[in-house]
C-alpha cells in the first residue's frame, strides 16, 4: 500500500506544480459562463451567436460587481488568448476600439491564437491562426506561454475537453434555465476527474463561481448500499 500511496502523493504534487506554474510548461485556463442547465451560448448579447437561439445576452441582467471582480482576478497574469473563430471575430470587432480598462489593455496587448477551419481575417494586432492539427497546435501554444486563457469559444472548448488539454476551468453558473442552446459540456465531454481549487463563491444575484483543476484518472463507481459504498481502502 505504501508504494500506491507514494504514487498518489506524487501525482497530487505534480498537479499542484502544474497549477502553480512551477514547471516549464504553461497552463491553459478555460473561462466559461453558463446557465443552470449548462447553456453557454451567447451570454454577452443578442448578436453574439443568434442562430436558433432567442436568449442572446442572458448574462447581462445578472452581472454584478462581485462577478466582475472575480472575472478580473481570473485574468491576472494572462500572457496569451486562445480563441475559437466566432469568439475571435466578436472580440476583434470590439476590443481594438476600447482603449481604457485593464481587460481592454490586456486583450489588445497579448498574443491571440485562433482556431479556425477556414481562413480567418486576422486584422487584430498580434493574432495568429493555428494549424490544422489543433491539439498539437494548442500544445505548442502552451509550451510558449505561461498562462493561456480560453474565453467562450464553445467549439474549441469541446476539443480541449476531449483531449484534456486544459489545467483549470472557471465556471460561472447563473440562476436561470433556458432549455435551449449550445451546452458547455457537449460533444467533447469525456470521463474526467476534477479538483475543486477553492470554495464556491456567490454574487448577490445568485451567480456562483466554481474553479476546478484537471485531476488524474477517470471517475470511479461504487455502491451506495455497501457499507463502504464500494470505495474500499481509498475511502
């Protein structure tokens, strides 16, 4: 048992080193806004992703300064953005014209990497289109930077989830149910263990910030009717 526990301890140590950025390889952090039924489509406005979706801008009435401060803190230390094509086009039409504010300064100054099947219009300064082997290209970006942020970009997120190419997931859950729309965990979701990195924090409007780190292995099963619920020595 000692060898097994040593291996587990080593695994936790390695994950902590990764999350703290103490190894050479950088970190990929996913930042997502979702409803209680995990819809992540078009939180910011009606024109963001309108196809078949009548609730664009659902986040706006629920935004609170507490959530705003959490979002700002999440972006501290960011040295690159990793974006899907739709999110990039939205950002490129807005942020270059914003000259004031920490987020505007950050977004306009750091390198932007764009995942797109077609040829992207890279008019935003500092933008680069990733190659066709997306997983390999993302690994190269992670090797090049210390703190890479993925914002929105639900199609890209599915690839990152499937390949487990992320280190931290920030999820802001909003107290509404829509019943329609693209989901945060959709075609890319695979069995994955996560570790809660700090206690959930709620805003006065009921939005809850959850921060998870990628953990090793896949979910286990047990039996709730068993004395130890089937967890054995690791319970």
